[in-house]
């Protein structure tokens, strides 16, 4: 029996693709373990999956000036030492990294232990963690064909992104029942990522009266972002985060408002859900979501509204246009050549497992 150690964290986007691989890895007989940060979001998510979890020290990788940039490199070094000892003791056949700042010490420690590393990059351009990790990786799987030119040393492999099978089998009836909606109006799902989006939350709530005249709204707003004044409002339900019920909410939704993280948009593509993407601006990110959204817009899978252009008027007009043209977006998504990345990534893991 082979053992795989997986890593990735900082946001749910660095964890859920790992979870998508669990069923096939288990079917193939792999023992799965996970290294993440001691108190990150990944710890709670992975422990719900009954996976053995090891927490290590990790310093955040920042692109801006911050006093913590002085202390965090020491945390990274400590994390490398901790991960080195875990990997030496656990003796995995391979390490799979989904990125995020916690993955860097794990990848380096695997390299030091001469354990092969397969990494995965979701976005068009590699994130900082994967750029640092690249020299220590055996292969780097990518989601977009455009990404291959950014991967050094002929290490890039186009696999697509792994999609969680459990989000594909939802029940529209259960989704509407869970939200208390009667199905008389079109159903909009608002989802701003695992940490929520203040910009999207604020705009949705600002135009909520107008939205509820035409739609019912399920709003996943992120931890700590519930608005108690809106509880009990007819046609509106808000949640910090959803797990088991998410597949039913997706199935019930007619339109989805979302950020443009690669995992999120490829799930929307797999679900064939007409969507309005509001990518993170360059002020708040390295611009990867803008590139992701532009790729989907050009392919006809998504309507895109830049954060700088977001207002009550632009949101309402975009949603009305998206609903009027939803069938054309669904047809484009049905004809997409993009495949679920689980099979191709599992092939890479199987090939390079010691």
C-alpha cells in the first residue's frame, strides 16, 4: 500500500481540489495524510474528512511591506524542519501540493527527503507559493493551456482542475426546500469564496430590495459576515459557509454570482451554471482572477463585471442580461472541451510514486 501526503492551505481554494482526489486515491489503495498549518482553514476541512492531519509552522508570503515579513521567514524555516521530520517518519511514496503559503515548507522538505512532488496550479499564472516551490517539484499540473509557458524546466503538464464529484449530484427540490424558496422566482446563488467578499456582500445587500422583486437569493457571505438585520427576509437566505447542502443549492440555482478563482469557475463550468464573475481587482491581488475571468468570458462561459465597475445599477443590469441570455451560456458550456482533471492528475501521481 502506497502513502501520499497532501498539502495546501490558506483558503478553501487550496484545499477542495485535494478533496476531489480523495475518492480515487482511496480506490487505488493509497493511505492519505495531510500537512497544513496549525490553525488554518485547511485543518477544519481536512479533519472532517477523517484524514490524519499534521500541523506545522508557516509564514505568510506577502507581496507588500509588513513588519511580519521580518519574522515570517523564520516560521518558514521552522516549518521546513517540522515537515522534514514528518515526511522522514511517515515515509510517503509521493507528496501532492495544491499551493498556498503552507505548502512551501512541505515541498522543500519532501525534496530534501528525496520524495517526488507533484504540484497543481489552478490559475493562469502561477502563484507565489508555486513559483518558489517549482525548483523542488517533479511535475506541475496546470488548469489552463496558457499556463504552460510560465512553468520552468519542461515540468508543466496540462491536466485541468479536479472537480469534487459530490457537488454534481444535487437536488434542486432539496436546495429550494433548504432555503425556504417556493420556486416562483429565479434562484440566484451569491458565493464570494471561502472567506467571503465584502465588496460583493455590500453590493448585493445594497440592491437587495430590487433583487427580491425579481429573484430569490441564497447568499454565502463568509465567516463573520452575516447581517442579523436581514434574517427572516422573505426570498433571502444568508450563510457563512455551506458543505453538505452546497450541492443542492448549486442544483437549484439559475444564476450564480461569484469571484473568479479557478476552482470556483471550473466547478461552475462543470455544473453548466450561467454566471456573473466579479474578479478580485489588481489592488487586492496579483490579477490572476482577472485573467481567469477574461479566459471564461472569451470562451462564452461567463459574463464578467470588473470590481471597479460594480454598482447597484451594473449588478442589476448584468443579472437581467445574464438571465435573458442564460440558454446561450449553457450551450457554450455544454460544448466545452475542458475535462475534469482528476483522472489526469491521478495518472501523474501513479507514475511518479516511489
